[in-house]
């Protein structure tokens, strides 16, 4: 009697159950179930219907039983660009928001900025509680944490603060009133310490990263 193995392939628009078995030394594949998939609008976001996907997986297993071909094992493959957070009991925390939702807008530009030379990168390895201490990664800008156990989080915060402050410059800048939009940029991208409206313009004391500091070099009247 043939031994069957089930592959559940779930794509962004449809899913299918494929049974495979060996016959005369050759792999024979058979589609036993197919279903539609798609994003749904929920609370203003595009989400995947996780309960329905689980239901369709079980319906495909029923189709295998109806065909008299019970799989010995099974594997599930999905489109692999989304995630869902789980609580300690393995239950979903919130909705499964899709990658095409508006909350990902602008991420491509952010990735481009992070890839520029000189931008610090922190490698953070989660689930450290599952790995022997001697196997944990070490090195500059590397930290191992366990969100479940709460370990390593202070070290991660210290590393973030250290990198944010690296190369920071503090100075006094003077903007013409006609270019007041530069003050808004400073509020967005730097730490504004004080603002004074003078007859000569807007005087600002701020702490900036090296890239922004270089862009505003012509307005710097004194380094502090």
C-alpha cells in the first residue's frame, strides 16, 4: 500500500493540497483540494482571514480522508512575507495585517536610507532562552535577547542609545524666516534644545546627526 505525503501550498490568491507518493520509483503528485485566498478589509486595514485559512487546511485533510489517502506527514508553505504575533499560549495577538496594507507605505525608501554607508546596524537575535549560552552570537553591535524571559533588553536599549548618539553634533543655527520649514525638519530629524525668534532670524540650538548637520552647515553660527 502506498504511503502518501501532503503538501499544503497557500498563495496570496489561492491554496491547494497536493498528495505525493512513490510509484515504480517515480514521484506521483495529485491535487486533492483547492481553495481561494485573498485579503479582506477589517478595521481600516487589509488583513488575512486566518481562521478561514485554518478551516480550509482542515477541509483539505477531509478530502484526503474521503479519497482514502491518509497522509503519513504534511508540510505547509505560504507566501512568506507576513507574520502574526502570538501570546504565551500560542494564540494570535491582533489581526494578521497583510503586506499590501497602507501601513507599509514608504518602507522601500526607509530601507534605501538604512542601506547607505555610515548608517549603524544592530543585529538583534531573539529567543536567546532557547540557545545554550556558548552558542549565542557575540561581537560589536550584536545582542541576544529573549522577549519571553525579558533578558537582554537593557543591553539592546543601551546599544540603540549608543548608536543614536554616535557622531551627534550640537550647535547653534540661524535660519532666515523665509526658510522656517528647516525648523520643522529639525523637529522631525533632530533634538531641538531651544528656539529663539530674533530680528536676524530663527535661532535654534539642536543636536543633529552628522548627515543632517552637514546639510545645514551654511546656517551654523556656532558649535556648542
